[in-house]
C-alpha cells in the first residue's frame, strides 16, 4: 500500500457578469475577430464589487466539498493559489476558512501566478503524504479584472475572473490512484516579461498587468512541453498513455502548439479559454471541474495538469483520477 493524495471532489465558481468580445469592444479599441484570431477567447466573467477572490474561492470550495461528500469540519488544510488576494494580509485562505465556517486548520496562500494551482497541489500532496492533514482544499481563485489596465488592449482582453477548487484526501492505495508525480520550475531572470507594475514594497500601489506577449508565448510552448515530458518520465509513462490534459487556459494557440509538440490529439485536451479567458491560478481547476462534471474525465483516467505564469514559473502534475 502506498499513501497518496487522491482527488475526492472538484468545484468551481464564476462571477455573475459575463462579458463578450463584442461588449468589450464598446470600451476598448478591439474587435471580436481580433481577439478570437489571436487567443481563441470569446467570453470572460468580471467580478462585481461584492465578489472577491475569497468569496469566489469559498463558493468553489463548497461545490468541491459537496462532490467529495465532506463538510468544512473535515478539512485540515486550505491552500489558496492567487495573485489577486483580498488583502495584502491576512492570507485569503483564512478568509475562505471563515466563510466556510471551517474550524482550526492550516491555511495559507501560494503566489506563483498562473502556475499557482500546480504549486499548491504539489505542496498539498507533500503535506498529505506526511500526515499534516487527512483532507485538503486546494483552491485557485482570481479577480484579475482588478489589476488590468483597461486602456491596454494587448492585456485587458486576455483575462477573466473565477475560482476552481479540489478536495484532496490522503489514502493508502494499492494501485496507481491519486497524484503520481509533480514537477515545478522557476526562472526569475524573466520576471520583467510578465508582471504587475506595483506592490506594497515598491510603489505602494496595486499596479497593473504588463506583458511581452511574443516572448511569453515562445517560452510557454517550450517550457510546458518540457515539463509534461519530465513529469511523465518520472512515472514511466508516455504521451500516448494520457487520457486527458488539463492545461492552463491562457491562449488557444499556446495550448494547440504545446499539444502538437507532444503529439497529443486535440480531442484529449480540455479547452475552456474560449468561455473563461485566462483566469490565472483558477484556470486549471476551473477546466478540471468542467470536464469532471460533464463526464469527460472519469474515474480511472490518467490526467495531466500543466501551467506557466509570471516569474516565470511553470509546473505539471500527473494523477490517476
């Protein structure tokens, strides 16, 4: 028997307001054709003032708990991956804990931007294996609309708000169920290619997203293909063994190019970027929840998660559902 973190439930939450490319074009110098051709994005959700990273995260967590058949009192660990916390401190995870009514447990945030959910999954996996908790909530939640420059059409059309969550449970398994391997990377020398131009210690302001899109695209395709190869090699598997890839939903062209580089058929890749845009740390768990709930991802499937974000940070995880 091997102790592993096993996927027990998934959930997601989206803001009430859905914005189409045509609606966005009324306030930004852009068009539906321009956005779709370059990104594949058609819609995004934008948080209202009463919707925050914590409230969206808590809503997604409730759905994941329901799917897992657990209550907030069962959770011993809450990790929120976010680049848009409700406050500089306390951790958004503690606010989610309060909203859920969960009793004393471990709760903290992880900041690795779009890779944050993969980083959080890796941390939770390690903590569950070593007995720090029996059940963990791992949440990716973002309100990226709060840090967008709505005069910059090269960035503001790319992002949306939302949250996704998973419940991971520690179990002693005899087969290969659960998280089999994770791989994480970071290269800080590229931090000025995708960043926010503000912060408490520098400008004292929140700042806005800035990006060198062409360079990010080039690094993303190479890094994501490499890390997928690494994590599969760690468990002696090949691309043809994968049932589903759930990628970070940043840009359809990046997703397509990465799949092509690995020789993965498009119908084995979960795609939601057209409906949600880039929700940063929320994009992977959002897509995972959608594919689980519509029946594409089934018990026993081999699933690979991957993402790359500012830093640069990137990572992947392979799990048997």
